[in-house]
């Protein structure tokens, strides 16, 4: 099978969806620039032009309202935020209108199938207001679907699924993933929304991860395997709806759980999954659940400090060793492995 980058996969999925459905259009800051949001909208602009791919002013709240109106009369808008931090300005429209639309009108006013793409994750010393991941507050509200694809295959398949979904969908894309390569079918396809993926089978510890932390978890698993330690890595893919069945089945098999996310612990995705394990798999646990997330402070405005701020493969590996009461001589090298050789 041919190989595409994460960015190329998003681009291909978007173009194929636009070819099949003339109601799909793309709007957002810089979507018609030559850079095309890491190249994800460049091909769509070449194919469909300004009629269906167009730049907008920095008016996040108003743009979301316009998109909701367009969706209510039969369009399928894709709104793109180069940084998800700016979505805070759109929360009123996104949460109070889009998420509640069918409930407020009892299903009599149709649906508002908007897709909101937003870039999350670490930068290069960009600081507190440009480095956040908003999956937890977004997933808190019924009516929103929140996705975080990790692999190129899922980036395409979940994009195409979102553009066929009749509810508002937020897709959060980690900026460190756009260059990641993996096998992607050429034909159109969908990845089921709400289904996690066991990307590495294991027997000793379950690691449930989101987005780029899945890559770090796989790096940790590769290194720990050299010492005979077997991690089962689950790529969550969908934050809401949450695939409880896959998580619980794995925890019941391994008896140990580490949860890692691109955002903070408190009231976050890691806390939700830890609570799930405590409520529904408590008697299967052989050790306390371990949460790995951001330190309890805003992101620093320093690339050097960011190296310490963000958890990484060694953070996961060390937590696994502590959980098992083990040590390893290879941990010093784990964060130097730049050539990732995982399943993607």
C-alpha cells in the first residue's frame, strides 16, 4: 500500500469528500494560502478555488455562527483554526448553538453538521496562549463529537467520517503529526467514530493515549520490550464518544493502566479514563492508575523549558517501570530515538 504523510492524508480525504458532496466548503484563516495549513488545504484550493475554499478575517465567533447557519440550510462547512487556542472565541456559538441545536428544537430544525478542524500541541516556545489542547472542555458538552486522529490512515478516515456525520464534529490535529507517514488507501473510506484502536498488543500494562502521546507511548513500548516488558497501547482516536469497551477489555487483561494525554490532568481526559477504570474495572487492577499529562502550569515561552514541560516516551517508560517495580539501563537513550518505526 502507498504511504502518505498525515497532512497529505487530511488533504486527500477532504478533496475526495468535496468531490462527492458539493455542499462541503472550507473557511478559515490562511486556508487559501500557498502553505495551506501545513499543506492540508492546498490541493482543495487548487481544485475548487475561492468559491469553496476561502480565507476569513479573524472573527472566530461570527464565523462559527455563519457556518452553523450554512449547515442549517444544507451545507457542510469545514472551519479551520491554525491554533485551537483561538477557538475559545467561538465557544459561545459552538457550545450554546451547535451542540444544543437538535435538543433545543426537539429535532424539528434539522441538524448542523459542521466540522471544526484545529491544530493543537507543542510549539517552539510559543507560550501559554498558543500551546493548549482543548479536548477536555469540548468533550464535556453533550452534542459535540470530539476526535483526535494520530495516524495518517485515521486522519483521512475520520475526516471523511466527520463529513458524513450529522452532528457537529471537532477534529484536533497535533502539529507534531503533520509529517508522520503511514499507509493510507487511495480510495475513499471512513474510520468509525467512537472506536479506539489497539495499535500494539501487550500483556503487562495498558497505555491509553491520545494524539501525539500515542507515538510517544509506542516509542516507550519499543524500548521496554528490550527488557521483556509488554505494553498494550490504545490510541483513543475519539474523545467523545468514548470507547469504554476497548479500554476496559484491555485493563481487565493487563491489570494495570497508564493514561497519557496532550493536556492537563485535572478534569481532563486522563482523569475521565482513570475514573472509568476505578468504577468498572477496580477489582482487575493490580496497581493504582497512573496519569501522565502536562505539569500544572501554563506552557513556558522557551523552547528549552518546553523540553522539560511536555511528557515524552521516557516519562511513560519510567512510570511503567515504577508500576512493575523494575529498572532499565536503556531509558537514557529513549528520547534520542527520532526515527520512529511504529505501525504508522
